[in-house]
């Protein structure tokens, strides 16, 4: 899904605005988001509402059916919920004298230190050694999409796991402490 289509699906833009942004982007060489901001069609506040405070981090649109099988078991559903992370696959980057293999990781909050530390630590594990990755790259993923992955790929409702929820996931689901309220919030967001 292209960023314009995504922003239309979230109600931030309409089709005509996307066309205007694309034309402006073509004339100026600006990226889509930069062109939209320059035109005043979207604001930084609206981007924060849709993508969270980390809207400048590379965004990864999760499609559960395309989540690579080779990295699915690197994090358990409980770890995904607690740390707000999901393994997105691996990529090898070539340079003149060497190549490096990276694990692409989606984060609900790419700046949350416990999540980053957890991923760094996991890269030292036997499971990561099998993937032959040297480091990881960070991408922003959205809570509703992460929940969709948990349900479709792992067959898990995040509220049934007996682990603390990642703070961004808590905010997305509402800060109600009762499971019934959270389940209603989960149903409302999906």
C-alpha cells in the first residue's frame, strides 16, 4: 500500500488531495510527506495522530500474509505484546568489500529503550545466529496492524496473554484496567 492510499484509509486525506500532493511532488522532487506538509494538506500534528511521536522513522505497513516464515519464531507472541516488536524479515546489504545481513524489526515505539535492548540481546541468541544477522534496522509499525499480525499469524488475542502490554499498545487499546473494557476497545479498533 502506498503512503497516499494508507493516509486515505486512515481518513487523513482524500483522493483529490493525494493527486495534488503527487503533482507537487513531481514538480518539486519532494517526497510524498514533505510535499503534503509543504502544501499544508497535512500537519505534523495529524501525522503524530496517525503514526505516533515517531512519525519520521521509516514506516512499514504490515501485511500478515507476507510476514516471512523464517523470522516468525524469533519473538514469541508474549514478547511481541510486551515489547511492541515484530520481526519483519532479513536483508543483506552489499558494499564494495563486504556484505552485512540485517534483521528488519517493526517497533510500535522505535525509541523505547527496553524494546531496543531486548532486540539487541535477542540478536545474541542461538535463534538469531541461525539467521546470520549482524545488526537490526528499525521500522515503525502501527498498533492495529501489530494486533492483526498477532491474530492472523500467531492466532493470539494480545489481551489473553499474561504479560504487561507495551505502553503504545496500552494507549491504543485504552488505559482501562478491566479486561472487558480492553476487549471492547480492541473490537472497536479492529
